[in-house]
C-alpha cells in the first residue's frame, strides 16, 4: 500500500488494474469513545463548483441515482469505526472533474479532539492501494481529506488534509453550495447568513446556475430538496380487515411450512436474491461495499459449476452488468446454527478464481468481527483475477432492509412492500434467519468456572466468550439502529495499531479477574454513551448512561431538574451522583429520590460533575436465544433502558452534553 503525505498525488491505475470501482474509508478514534463525524462527498465540474443540487452527498442524500456515489455508513473496527464510501468511477458523469471527500463534526466538537485521522482507498477487490493520515488537526470542525480527479483520461488521487473552522457550511460554500438549515423555510437564501451545525441540515442548492439551467427562473430562487422523495412505510399498521385473530395475512414468502435446514437455506437464498434484484436500492446497498458496480443486477440459485471430478452447486450467484462488463459473486448461505464449512468456501473461492469471478459472499447468522470473514480461505494473490471473500449476517441484511423502508425510503411503494415481506420472512420463527443466537460452547463452562472461582487468565474459553460477547453487541447495534433510524455503533477504547486478538486476550483476563463482560455503544443524537455490563458472578445485567451536569444553578435545583426530567422513568431506576475527583457519590432509586431529591447532594458540598442512571435486570442463564437465554435478556435490557430512560430524557433535555469529553 502506498502511503501519501499531505499534498501528494498518484494515479490509481499505477497501483491496481482494478480501479473502475473504489472503496474509500475515513476513520478516526477517540480515547473517550464518544468522538464521531459525518462524511460527505461533492462532485465538482471543471470550474471547481458543484453542477447542481444533487452533487452533494451526505446523510440526507446518501446515494446517487446512477450508482456513482454510495455512502455505505459506519463499520466497527478493532479500534473504533470507519465510514465507507463506494465510488463507481465507470458510472461517474463525464462532466465531473473532481470528487471531493470530506467529513464534519457538530455540536461544537473539533477534529483536534480525535486521534488517528486517516483515509484509505481500496480497489474493487478490496485490496488497500493507498493511505493518507492527518496529524495536524486542531480546532477545525470540517475537513477535506482528499479528492479523486481526472487528468488526461486517468483518475488520480490527491491527499489534501485541509480544515475549516466554519464547519460543513464553510466547506460547502467554498464549492458553490448554500446550506438550508430550516426544513420549513421557503424564502430565498440570504446572501451570507450564518449556518448552524451540520445535524440540522436538510437541503442544499447551488449558489449560481447558468441561465439555461432548468431551475433558473426570473423569480426568487426556491430551496429544493437535495434527495428525491422516497417511499417509506408508515410506523403504525392499518387496522386489519380479518374477522378474528385466526385469519393469517397472505405472505409472498411463507415460512411456516419449512421442515429442514436445507429447505430453509434454499428458501432464504431465493428470497434474499430475488428481492436484491427487484429492489435496486437494496441490492446496491448490500453489494457496493464488495466492489460491485452500479448496474443491472440479476441473481440465480442452485447453479452447477465444474470443479474437478465433482461439480459444485453454490447456493446462489449475483451478477451485475455495466457498460458491457460483468461483476460476479458466488453466494453460500447457512441458517439456524449451521456453520459455514471452510472446505466448502475454499472450493467456491477456487472456482471463482478460475472462472474470473470477483467475489464469494457467505451469509449466515454469525456476525463478523473487525471486518474479517467468518471463515478464512486461501486466496492466490498471484492471479491476475483476485477473488475477495466477504460475509453478511442475516441481522445486517434485516438492518439494511429496515433502514430503507422505515427511514431512508425506496423508489416505489411496490419496492417498499417487497422489503417488508422480506423482513417478515427473516423475522418469522421458522425462517432460521434470526441472527446471532448462540454464545458458543465455551459459555456454560466459563460461567461455571467463574462461579467456582477456577477460571484462570490465559484460558482460551474466556477469549471465545469475549468474541461471542462482541458479536452479540454488534447485533444489538444493528437491531437498535434499524429501529431508530440512527447510527448505533460499539465503542472501542483503543488506539490504532492495537492488535484485535491481543485486545480480546486482555478483556478475557479482566473477565477472569472480576467476572464481568462490559461494552459501550454510541447512539447518534443521544447524549452520553450507553454502557452494558453483564456480571456473571451475580447474574445481573446493568445498563447505564452518564450525563454531564453543565447547566448553571444551585446543586439542589439541578437535582430537582433531573428528577423532573425522569417523570416517566421506572421507579427502580438507580441514580448516582458523580463527584469531581472522586467518582461515585450519593445514590438511590428514583422511587426514593422523588420526594427527597436533596439526598443526591454530597454532604460536604463537593462539586457535582454529573449523574449516572442505571437499570438492573436478571441475566438469562442459557447460551441460546430462548426466553431464558442470555442473548434475549441483553436485548430486553437494552430495549427497556433506551425506551424508558434514554429516549424520554433526550426529548426533555435535547442539549444535555455527553459526560466524557463531548
């Protein structure tokens, strides 16, 4: 991989012969775990300005209709998360001269508060071809990381690293965009009005247009929406016309008659691939990160391919055609607890390499960690055609479908209905596609050893349990994010370069010492970080959040204000005062503190820095996803805490600052 310095440039074709589509990744980390930023992409003409309203891609406008740009969202990494962007250079309009890649922070946060700012570029096969690190960030609230640009018919990359203290609004203005922060505003834009922080942004419009531009009129300019109107399903379900509950709604993809895992795998593959082909936004969402171009997609099942003396039949094939070129991926699926077989995956990788296919995609209930496939395969990098192995979990597929039909929208009501039918199938109790549902064979022995105080540091079973815990937390983030329509990511408090396996060994040693599994998740738009702790010694689950007390006022007034904000919270909510220099202070349940909020005040008048809110719940005992299982108990605990504490608190106090370094 070529490492660039600020201001350097290089041709993409000199680094790889497969750069028709590239994957850009922007990453950073934070010692406090609460640092985040939003990526954006601008398409510029030869004059260095956007050509029109649709050339600005951000969280409200995440994809180009022609497939040239696709914001793929955040993916957890070993030390934090990274934002990924798929750029199909073969689909880029000919009058686009530059593709600018930027990021912005909000709510007064600065890039200098983040560590290890970095951008990488990977070719279509997923191989990293160049990287660029930014080490001089200070007070900037927006950054241009780099740009792709045309030069003599070739695409090149330039490392820029230019910051803006005026945020996304200042960056956008430089490229000919006027940011409209009022979603209801219909008045012409002011000449140079200040623009608030990025999260309030709703639409953009080009500052200048040629006279013959369709949007140019004699009257005052209107502020058009950047994104086309999309179809989403209503949150409330229409009243059923059935006479009684015994009448079942007819389903496009029935699951109740499935009897064997083989039937489930065949049906699940067919259902998934057919919907991918018929709903372009969904098919593109699942394959863009794998290097697939934007184009016409066809999918196939039970295809027989020659392989020595024994032909092989992968569960499915995905083909995308664009400009006469084909991108092909073999698909292998598993349902319920059936594991992916390494030898089978290796066969498909070998077949793909010989036939010139680009990828092998595995799909199962297992959740990948650190962006690595669940099973490894030997890939011959000496071949001109490089095959890439990717993995999707059924939970991730359900998450993407839910994001599209509940929050982001698709092109038609028929497409929304198809995605709804897919979701209904995946969530059916008999589909076998319920996501991560087993803590693994090490779970029961580790719990027993903790009870008996015989679990020792270095025990491989403890590392297996930590890995299962991380998979479960990743799935919790996917499920909660799909329901809320916000980014929900696990927080990793580690610096870049930390070996993931070494980090898990350290966490396993901590588990041996105190018997606890701990995790933190960050929910976009929520103050503070939601912490989850499973105490295997006491059998208790604790969900909590720390809130900084930044508003002025006397200590008693602040305590009363907090109690008022928790009007509808559960009576068994624990509230603990956080004391400067000491940590925990006075504490009690909400039921006891409602009549006596003064009990939260330290008797010695010490400075209050914030409050910790916690709920406790009994932990499931079995390793599976049954009613009494550990996985179900974690899901229930997170749901209850977010629904009854976090969400109402945010509605009542939207400006409350995060506890740690926000």
